[in-house]
C-alpha cells in the first residue's frame, strides 16, 4: 500500500514509475486497459491534480505489449438471471478493458491498479489543493437508492401512455423512490406474457385484456385505470351518411377480428352479411382512398390521422352501445403485488399524479413521447390526442378520481365476456382481477 503523502512528495516520479512497472508486468496488462485508467482519473479529479499521472500512464500505454485476453467468464443464460442483471451482462465489454481486468480475478493486478488510483485519492484527502474540500460525511445522509422497475406498454408510445411518461419526465417516479424503465410496445407485444415471465414488473393493457388473460391462467391484476370511458370506435367517412351502428351496411370494415368487441357487435346484430370484414393494419389509407370503407380506431388517434389527409370521419363509439372497458390500465401480477405491496402502492400513486400532470400540462411530456415513437407520430397528433383524452379520463374538470375503478363496471364487463363465451365462468374471479386499495376512495 502506498504510504500517505502530502504536498509535492505526492508527485515524486519514483512512486508513479514503481506502480506503472508493477502494472506493466501483470499478465493481462495491455494498452487498452492502461489507457482507461486516465479516463477514470479525469472523471474524478481536476486536470491540474493528475497532470503527472496522466503523462506517466500515456507513456505506459505505449510501452505495454499486446497481452492475450483474460480467459472468458462463464455467464448463465439470460433466462436464468434477473432481467436487469442479464441486460447489464449483455452490455459488458468483452475486450480486456479496465473493468474486465478487475473481473479476471488477478489479485496482484487489482492491488496495483488500486494503488495507482489511491495516489490521487491521497492527494484529495490530504487537502493538498489550495481550495477547501467539501465535507463528504453527508454521504451517509443521502437518499436511499431508487427501486428499479420496468413498465411495458401495449403499443407504440402515444397519448394513451402520456401519464406514465409524464411521471418519468417530471420526476414523479423519483419522488416516490422509483426508477422506472418504460418499454415501448408494438404489434407483437403480449403484455400478460411479459409480466408472468418476469420480464417486467408492470404493464399497460385494457380491462378486457385483463379478464381474457386471467381466463388463460395468467394472474394479471389491474391497479389503476386512467382512461375511464373506452376510446374504441368505428370510423366511417363523414360523406358516407352513416351515423349509427345500425346503418353499417354494404361496407368493408377493417377490424381486428380477434378482439372481443367484434363478437360483441355480431351478438347485437350490427355486423350482418353485407359487411365484409378485412384485416386492420394500423393505417387509415383505405378509408382515405375512397368511400365504401370503415375502420376501427381510437377516438383520440385515427380520426386525426384521417383529417390531416383531408378526410373527415364520423366516430361510432363502442361505449355508446354497452361495450366500455377501462383503457390503458396499470397492471401487474397477483404475486408481485402481494410480495411488493410498498412498491406497488408507490407506483400507483406516481402514475395517478403522472396522469394528472399530463392532462394539465402535456407539452414537455409530448416531446419525450415523440422521441420515443418511431412510427411517424407528429406533434399535432399528440396535441389532438391529449385534448380528446380529457373527456375520457375525467368529468367536470375534476381530476381527483383519475385511476378509479368500480366493482360494478368490472362485473358488467365480465358478464359480457361470459355471455359471448369468450371466458369460462369457472375461471372468473372478478374481485381478484382488480385492486383499488392504493387509489383515492370514491365519494
């Protein structure tokens, strides 16, 4: 160990050269690993304090021979590791860099490098700088580390996820001691599977997705519902003359036939043989191209997409005919909520505040959503979306109950899915499907 030194003796070349030679003789010393040491020093100390060490290390990196890489470490398959750990291991550099020299387990090399770095630490602790040093004892009073969790979305980032992004953008997650990694979804994202496999702690799906997942033995539980009235609609061209579901005749309807609202429409006699069903690929191109087409959509998104292409549409809202599941729910698994009640409570409270923030002040959050969305989303579309969301999320300018859920709504939805034979009554447990324990009580 290097003896404690102060003043000019710290810069004694003999001290630095002796450490340099010791490192140079280690089996895994290389120009790459040695060059990283000045990088580490420069991040922690002023340049004038480490001028001589930097010069010595530069010389040393030129003298170091090319040494063989350290033997590779055996890593467990990603499926056998916690999610965050496996991601970190996958990102680790495989070259013999400063970090991999330490990981190689050479105790002599480790002591030499630590000794080299300690010289700079000695100077700082000895007060050789003319400026007074800050009191580092406050470290013990610092805030506890944030709890890392992941939130997986059910679609590409859009206005329907705005409150979750707002909680991150405005430091609300951090306020509640959380470090939330938001994972964008897409066409192939299956949120319940992602949660049950432990790849994320929380997710975003709709209420009918919760009940359908539970019917398939995925114990998903809803924790808060930001969008109270379902945004699902059928869009028809304004010049079609169609104003009600009963008038959907002799038309091609682009729709995802695998979604529960399709058999619901059929059960109501609203999709007769004159309506041809076609796949929906997330585009309004067909309805824009000419008459004779209708398409599914979200009231805060696709209608605007058609408008900017010069076509006005009329929206037939599914909620008006009795199919009204909550949307963009924060969900998790029963086991996670049970084992991590404190984290779940903090997550719910942060998301509620995030949605309140987004609906009142969306500009900064929208900029982040735009950067995260790689599907051509525009600023104008987001501005339209957040305005359209307000009437779906709260009433009478009262945002105090954002996220609320009722047993009556869940029971009604569950019965609808049972009547449609989409879920087995034997698998139905409505009280276990949602939890309001972390939400503000309803009046």
